[in-house]
């Protein structure tokens, strides 16, 4: 399994209850620890009517993190597989880092709220099954004020200056208004940091997932908990 120097060795890929890939704690991750970073290619677009590619098998638009009005960055490692939750245990700092908001137990999935970074007309049906589930994720403009307060210190800095108003529920807004349909766009490659960026994005197809499970490169939360109990003996 490919990882980068910014991936916390306490984390690894695992299979979620939905049968897809997520990031799990293999050891207890402490509050404030960096778990993974978006350290890959940077994409630029110019208006709300444009976007970055979302073609299989990379699905860049669904995995990249927004860090400016019309710029987003993908990850070469674990960060692109960290899933959304409306009751997350991690958040975003320094534009690109996934950081634990609280201690994350062995076998627990690492999640963050995608509205902590996004403010385009991209949207996603949520299936996190949290008691706080908002059902539709549509960007920071639809993140309720009480959630913004709860996420203080873990919302991407680019969204906070100037402050952005709350538009109301994403579900109600998308039902009531016709927002722009965002097509696939053309990526523009540029270096963001003075480091070597590996453009080989880690892509996991269904066949690759089967091979990873068979090889032990990914695991389930129950297997991680069993490993933890065995180490404790």
C-alpha cells in the first residue's frame, strides 16, 4: 500500500461497513495529531460553471480538497480516502492537514466534515447515519452556525476571511433553487510547495480492493480491535 511521509503511521486503510475504503486508527491517535495531508497535484478552474475532472478511476473532484476560490488539491496518500461524517473526529488545519479533533480509538474510522473546506456547487448525498446527519453536503455556505462553532480551529482558513454567511439547509436550498450544474473540467497542474510532488495518485478499483484485502494491506475495524487486544495481552 502506498503511503507518504505525511501519513501518520498510526493510521491505515480499511474497509468500511458500506464496502468501500476508509482510513482507520491502528493505534490510538491523540487529539491534535496530524493523520494525513493533501500533498498531490493542484487543480485550477475559473468559474462556478467549470470544475476539475471526475472521470474513473481517479475521481479527482470527489477526492481533492478545496483551498482557494477556484483551486483544489488531491493527495498522493491516505488523505484522499478519509470519509465524510456530520459528526467527525477530525478536521482541517493549515489548508491541507487532516488533524484529530479528539482522541481516536484503535479500530475507529477517521472522518472529517467536507463542509469544513468546500464552497462550490458540488454536492454529495450523506449516509453517515449520525444523529447530526444533514443528508446533503453542499459546501460551507450550508454548514449550520452551531456546527461552525463546534468546529472552531478545524475549518479551512480560506473560508474564514471574510466570514461567509449561512445560506440555510442544503436540502431545502437545492430543492428550492436551481444551482449551476458543474461539468467536468480541464486540470491545470502547478506546484504549490517547494517539495517534490508525485503525480501518481493512489487509485483503488474494485479488483485492486480485493487484492489489498487478500494481501492484508487493508483491514476492517474489527480486525484492528482484535490486533489491539492481542498486543495488550
